[in-house]
C-alpha cells in the first residue's frame, strides 16, 4: 500500500517535509491555461467535513512544465500529475507533454468548474493514445451507476482508478441564509465522505478489478484498513492534511502491526458477494 | 521552523469583550510578530488561524473573539486542557522601520502587544466598536484609544511607518492614507501552510494564498 495525498490537498513546494513523508505526491490539477480559481470565500467548515470551491487554480501547463515540475523533481518525489481540461484534446495534450513521472491522474470529476468535459471514456481513450505512462481516472461518486463508468474507463484503457472526488454540497450563514462560499456550492470532503468512498471503492473494484487509489475522509489507520478491505490498493490523505501535517507519519505508525495484504484479500470475498 | 505540538492551557482570562488564551509554549518558537499559529478547535474539523498576542517566558498567548463555533470552543477551554498548535506560519511584520506607529482595530489589536514588545518604544493607536471591547487596550497601557463613531484612522499622523492589523475596511483606509504601510490581513484558512488554497486574496492583481504570501503585506 502506497500512501499518497489527494490532489489539491498539499503543495510540495511550500511543505516539502510533508510531501516527503508520502510514497508519492499528487499535484494540484493542471489545466492547459493558467486559472486563478474562484472568488473567495472558497472554503467553509461543515459539521463533519468541509466544502471547497477553489476552482482548479493552477499556473497552467506551460509554467507547470517549465517551473513547477523541475522543482518537484529536485525534491526527489515520486510525482503523480493530476490533469484537467475542458475537452478530450486538453487532457491528451497535457498527457503527451508529461514524462519522467510516476503516473497521471485524470481529474474527470471536479465539482467546482462550470465547463462540461467530454465523456469520461472519450477523454481516457484520447489520453491512452497520447501517453505510455500509467493512467488513473479520478471519478466522482455522484454518478448513479458508478460501476458502469468504471467499466467504461477501464475499457478505454486506464490502468487504475482514483476514488473519490468531493461531492457537491452547500453551507449557509446561520443568520443571513446566504451561501458561505462565493460560488454558492462546493465540494464536500472530510469524514462525512468516508462511507461514500468505501461504497465507491467497493463498487468499482468489483466492477473492474483495477488497482484503486482510495480516498475520502481518511483520518487514521483504521480508515486506511477499511478502504483496503473494500479493494483499494493505495490510499490518499486529503482534508486531514489541513489540520494535521504530520498525518502521514501518524497514520503509518497506526498501521505498523497490520498486514494490509491480508486485509486486501478480504476485498475479494466482499466484492465477490456484491458482484 | 514551524512545528505542531499538543500544548497545555495554562490560563484563560477575560479581557473586555475578548478572551486571552494562555498556553504552555512547549517546543514552539514564538516567531516574528504578525506570524500566526493554527490552533486545534475542540470538536471542530479544522484548526483556527490566530496571530500571537503575547510571548511571556514559557508561554504563548492568543487574544480571541468568540464569533463562531471554532472560536467559541477555544474560548471555552480551561486550564489543564490540551490542544494541538502548529506554527509559527506565514510572514510577519518587518521590524527594521525608522518611525513605527502601531495601528489596531478591534480584535485586530491581537498581534500588537507582542509587536510592541519586539519593536521597542512605539506609539500605538487603537479603535474599538464599544467601551467593553476597548477594555482590551489594557494589554497596551500607553495606547491612544477611540471608540466608534470615532475611527482609529483619525489618530494617524503623517510621517510614520505604519504597522496595522484590523478589519478589512480599516486596512483599506490605512493603506490609502499611508502608502507603504505594513498591513496584516485575515482570510478563512483551512491549513495555514499553503495546502488548501482557501485563503486566496487579490495581491498585485492576482489571487494568491495569504498564508504563504502574507498575512502581512505592504500596502500598494
């Protein structure tokens, strides 16, 4: 089991010592052109989670390749690049420009941008033609038939799945009833998301048997065990990194006496029952 | 170098409308005035960003206003309780100024007692919305104080190097009056170390992370 960060939940350049605790660093999503992101306020705390509407703020492909990626390599990190876009060609062109990294995660599920992307399978197929690098498709659990989406991207050539992205949510000011986020709605993350993540990993692993990076509400070693038991091969930390930059070392210590291969074996039984 | 440690609450005091939370310092560095710490808010998912108010030997003290569930939970702490604290973070005030004037508005006075201690003798002007809030000026006994409807900007005379912290309208007014002033801003923040991109503010016409670029910025 590799321990990663969820895309958008860590900047290795401002916190290299946190990124170096992980087995791989996943970048914030890179789009062809620079994006400032959404107007603030962009975050809101909820009862057992948080909402964000950052809006894919990033320096754009050109500056990422020229400035950010070389600095990430200097840190000796195993780099996963999260790739976003607004049509299949956007994704494929970025994939074609990437080399010398561990894997590509295709962000097919950002809840915080308006523009509609092409279908997930179409994007994956275009990226598959553009790169030999391992491709992971990051999906949203909001789809009514997630297993079907997973099978479609598997058929289109992904090597693995990243599950789950945030789910769209909303928070209101208690007195004014106005949305807290300037954008109105945002992506829900944190402990609220964990049961959703377990179900999504369980469903998609049963549907495809592909390697899955499980994420969503992981705060401790037990959460990792639960995701692995549902079929996750690797696990990513997200919102917990905001409150606890030492979480990678802590979670690893909590798993020290656990045989995760044995836990993973139980996924075959439980997903077999489901399938 | 920022560290994250669990610190014990040594005392909780009421200061006018505010609460002064004193923590045993542990291995944490107090940092530069204007830098901030992320304090675990019991029962909440996210920590809260607070600038250091006082740094007596062996302690770190934070001035708080209960404005929501996080700050309410922090104000309800009692001596002996423990919370995780991460810091110091961000960029503080530049202290190498010739003629400092410290300007604070409301809870924005929080970093000024530590700043006054570190910068040496400097005049201080403070503005508050009520007499009860103004009682917090006891932490800066030599300060000149006004209460609304009077505004703290009325007390700023020309020729000073202004270091200010307060609500956004006050900071904008100070920035207009005193180009080159050092202004300590505030924004909702989930992490405090550049990870979440939540605290974006417009700097030089671009949205940037306040926790990385600030929270103290030069007025344009």
